[in-house]
C-alpha cells in the first residue's frame, strides 16, 4: 500500500512536469497563420492562446475581455514593448505593425494568463 | 459526404449561428452545418458536388464572410487606405434590439466607402469598424439604417467601466458572504468543541452529508470561477492561481466526502471533515479579490484623471452658425469657439482672439500661457480669460492629450529589469507549488505521525492555498503603474519602465546649456553708456540698425526695443559683415554695431570696459558712430529663474552636474557660475556631445543627458537615461526616455525622485512577496510541526493569501501620496 501511494505521488509529480512544462499547447499542430483574429479573455485563459503570424504583415488582435477579475486587465507582449489595457466587457484592438520574426509570450501582468505569438 | 471547415467573422450570437446554418443548409447537398462562435468557424457536411465557392458565397450573403475571403480585402495593399492610415472607430449603437439588427447595421457600415471591416458586438451594443471612413460617415450610415450611433473611444467611457467594476465588486462580496456564511458557523462549531469527526451509523453522518452537499453548492456558486478558470487553464497546459485554489478547496471537500460516505475505509483518527476549510477559503479569497478590486481602482487614478481632462462637447462654427456638438464629431479643419472658463476641445491653432490658457494639467507649469493668433492650443487645457476661435488640427486619438494617455498607459505596462526575476519565478510558480504539495504529502505519509492521511491532506491543501503567485506577479507592475501615473501628473512622461530603474541610480547628469539651463532666447541684459548717452537712445539706434538683420542677437535687441516702446528709425545702406557686426546710416549718420576687434580696426577707440557684461555670461556688442564709441549692449541667454535651485537639488541628491555647450569657455564659465554646476564642457560642437557622454560612461559613470530632444538626439541616445525638456505638448519626441513637458529643470529632479521612490516601492513589494512565499510555503508544509505540534490551518492560509496581494496593491498605492518636493514655486 505504502509503495503504491509513493509511486502514485511520484507519477503525479512526473505528470505535472510533463503537462505544464514539457508538452506545450498547440505544440503538435501549428495554429493557422492569421493577420487578424479575436482573442477571448476569460476564465484565466486567452482563447486562442497560440497565434501564428507572418513577418512583414501587420497583425491585428481583438482582445475581448469577459473576465471581470483585475488579473485580466492588461495584456503584455514580452519582448515587443507592447502592452494594452483591456476594458472589461469590451473589445480592445492591439495592432502590431510589423512584428519581427520570433516567438513571443503575451501574458497578463501576473503571467497567469499566458499566450504565445509565433512570427515566422 | 465531405466535411469542410470554413472561417466566418462577425457571428456573435446564436441568432447569427442560426442564420449561417440556414443559409448553408439551403444549398442543395449540404446536410449539416455547425457554427463554433468562439473559433468563428463553421463545420459543414456536404455532398461532393457542393463547391467551396458555393458555401463561401452563402456565408457572405448571410453577412458573415471573414475578411480574408472578401475580394476587396484580399487585394494587395495599395494607396493610403491599406496602410497604417487605417484606424479603428468604435461606435456605440442605440436602438438595436435583436440579433437581426446586428446584420443590418453591419451591412450599412460595410457598404460605407472606405470601410474594410465592421463588426458589431450585440452584447455591449458597440460596433468596431476598421477602415478609412470617418466616424461621422459611419454614424450617418447607421442612422440611415434606422438606428442611432455615436463614436466612443475605448478609453473614454470611464463611468461605464466603473459601473462594471462596481458590479464585479458586489458580486465578489456576495460570494464572500456565501462562503463565510457556511464556513464561519462550521468553524465556530469546531472551535467551540463541536465534533468534527464522522461516526458511522450515527445521525451526524447524515448531517455531515447535508453539509457536504451545501459546501458543494458554495463551491459551485461562489467558487465557480476558480474551478472553470482552473479547468480552462489546465486544458491549455497552464496553471494559475485558480488552479491552486480549486485544487486546495477541491481536495479538502473530496477528502471530507470520502470520510462521510466511506468512514470505514479510513482509520478512525482520520475521519475528520474539512468542509469548513473549503467554504472559508472560498469566502476569504473572494474577500481578498474584492479588496484588491477596490485598491486597484486607485492605481489607475492618474490615467483616469488625464482622461477626464477631455472636453465632452465643443462649440463648432459651421456655415456661420455656432452649435454645441459632441467632441467626437469634431473634424480636422473645423472652426471652434472657446469661451472663458471652458476647456479646449481638440488640438488646434488660434485664428482669432487673445487669451491666457492654463496648461498646467498637461505640462505641470503653474503659470497660464498667453495665446494669440497663430499659437497652438491643446485639448484638455483650460481657457482662462478671453474668447478664442481656433481651427482643429488634431482630433480624437491624434490630440496631444490622447497621445499622452497612450504613452502613459504603455509605460505603465512595461517592466523595469528589477521585476524580471519575479517574472521568471511567476512563470514556473504554480506547477512548482503543486509539486511541493505532493512532496509534502508524501513526506507526511512516509515520516509523519498518525493520523497520517489527515496530515497529508492538511499539509498539501495548506501549501496550495498559502502560495500566492499574485503578490509576486503584482509586485512590480502595480508600483510601475502608480509611479508612472504619478510622474504624468507632474508633466513627466516616462517612456519605459527601464528608465525608472536607471534614473534611480544615476551619478552624473549632463545638462545642455541652451534651452535647458537657459531660456534658449537671447535677451539684452544690460546697456553700458558712454558719457552723455542714454540707454533708450542707444537701444533705439541699435534696434534701427538691426531691423533688417536675421541674427538671433538682433532679435534680442529688437524685442527689447519693442518692450520699451521705442520708435525705430529708417535705416539706409544696411550692411551685415559676417563675424563682425552691422553698419547702416540713420539720418545721414553712419553707425556701427559689432565686436570690439572690428570697431578697433575701423579706428574707433574703445575706452570702456566690458568685463561686467562678460562676467554675467553676456556677449558685448559695441555701438559707435563714425568717430566715437557710444556704449555697449550686453546680450545674453538668461538662465531660467529656477535653474539654480533645481541644479542645487540635483547636486544635493549626490549627482555630479555638468553643463555642456558650444559657447566659448569664458561665457560658458560665467553661465556655469550662475547656475552653480560642478563642471563645464565648453566649445563642444553639437555632433561631439555624444562623444563626451560616452567618455563619461567609460569612466564608469551612469549618465543622464538633458536636452531639448531635437538638436541633442545623438547625445540623448548615448546616455543611460535621456530627458527631453520643455517639449510642451509636443510629446512625440522619440529620442528621450523621459519627456518633460514643462521647461523647468525641477522636472528632472522630480523625475528622479519619483523614480527612486518607485524603485524603492518595487523592492519592498518584491521582498515582501518573496519572503511571504518562501516562509509561508514551508510553514504550510509543516516544518514547524516538531515545535508547535500542529499544522497550519488551511483557513489561516486562505486568509494570509488573500491579504498578501492586497498588501502589495496597498503598498503600491502609498506612492500616490509621494511628493517629489523641493520646488520653490
């Protein structure tokens, strides 16, 4: 019994590591390339959380914030020096004129909301 | 049968979905269609004979074609329409009562020339239009379709936003009461000696079952958002604060339910229920969030205040008629009237009238500014005295006020490097805590005393609940938000968070002379007269000689003559000799005004001493007639009245203050003495200023450069922190990391004081958050058990966790009361 419980605990740890760190959302199937899309901000997640864009093309993201909790009030694109306040219950448009090639994270202030932007 | 997935756009409700399905299933061969509103996608099952074009056409006819399938939109970029001149206009729509109206309105908008895309959000009755059409054209289109519309920027509906926040706050409080309403009596029962154990077969088992179901109801209502958030995050391979709360409260509830339903499966000592913990934690965390919402509202007060500066209506003059219209409808080129006591509605240029305008709300300069024909006025400033008629030059998002707000908001979202460690920790925080919880449970299972199951549950739950990623994540951004806002209130625009941090550790500051320490406008500061001569006579002659000259020194003399109301004489045979001076004839008499050497070469004896002028940093101009010297005019670029005080403040804060100028050493030294700087770099060509800054950096100094932002761009770019000073409302100066709208050097000292205070505040927050988590988690795991003989209650952990993020926000709010101080004004 005690071995089983210990084993279950270790497997749980391994699963946590695998699920949250090793396997990434959308890692297997790349998101469709987009130049404009709407991202729903609700219940702790950006939906979609993976955005795939082309270099040299402006990217327009309409953030629709449905989550009234203050965590959701800002979106920050790390490495692009872009951030925007999202008004609750509204659509806020963020336009990236010419995002350079690379992979960027976009998160809320506390990094609880997490998304990825791939530009290639 | 083939399955197709097609993109749609603008479908916001079930009504839209029905319309799309109806349009598609009307096609012969389409058997089924399903709309995914969130993904804006429709899945169609159709026979092989049905073409993609047919289906796309059906969707387009229903009004929900995505931009990419719209042939106009897919056209290659050409002309201004498809470039960055595209802007979004958000309209607030009235009269739309059903989803069907949405389509009509969207069609009306899309058929307006210049519109690329139009989407209406039925939920909040707004329409977002992209394209080059103006708001007025769009409003007209909507009105013609039978509805009402007005432009709204996403920023200006502060009251609506406030109402939403208020509603959210009330909901959180309601959830708190639900949680505590069940949790407090249960906890009181336990504390007062009530039995929290389940005894199989007794009535109490049924009572506990009822309480368990009640707790589930609390979790499903007051705690619902934690569970849905955790669930959604999990499917996205994310973990957040919701995950921790959902796991903690869920585990406590689940364990308790097992105890109630299968007490026999557990050792007797482990048959304890923890329903009160689940309910209490949900209640307390809702309370914490409610407090946080309240505290957070204040952190963005500075931006709100800026937004509130904007006028709501404007008095426009069209076809000779004056009418008050909403400010959103003012267009570039409109003529507007502003009466005393009213705000300037949009940026413009004065066409008629004279007045004083209070610009302090933007520039931080307390003195009102005189405005007359040709001067620029800025939206949000206050007209004090007269009536002005001005022409709109920038409206909506193009006004200086809007740009300032945008810049402040952007900077508020940026992070100084000091916050990076917290960011890195935040990114891995939640899964790490989950792992610690599992390890802690296993440790209690393997090494702990009985009842081991209970200890496992308590330690794991408490670890999950006490850990607070929020405090860590909020530590930096909250302080930056308040600090940047505070600076904006003083007319200081900080472009990036990084500048905040660097400003707080500067040791050297290089000040450009002209326009920074000095007014940047040469003026006559003194006139020395030869025997028998009068100042006004000399000035009148000098001004008459210079009336044809374009030299800055000539302007100084002419301004002085004008201010003394001296009539000028007609000059003839005017001649300007480069590097020497000017000569002309007045009333048949030849006069010369120029430097000493030239006059001496012309045979004029200089019997007067000009040292008193050069000692003041003035350039002496010698005035002579054909034979004799009449007097000397001292022209100098006066130092600003408060430069000396501000420089003293900078020096008091431990900075080395250096003046840099292209002036000759002697006059540079004179200005330097008046200003009280530590060091002078004179005779530096503009292009060499950057080199000088670099040399200082190579000595290991952290250097700030202060200049006007235009001529000093390379030096500003080279410096660690750059200040553009006296830009007024021309805030688009990109070369500086900090823009001072006011012209006073106190702004530099204020900016540094605010930066230092903000960075100190960030450090306090980060320290608090790190200490809280790194002490709280081990205590929750039970490291104190050998000393205290008991584990920390999950309820206490819930209270601590709620308080920790409130504390961070409250500490950041303290910055709002910070006064940079030191101003003599």
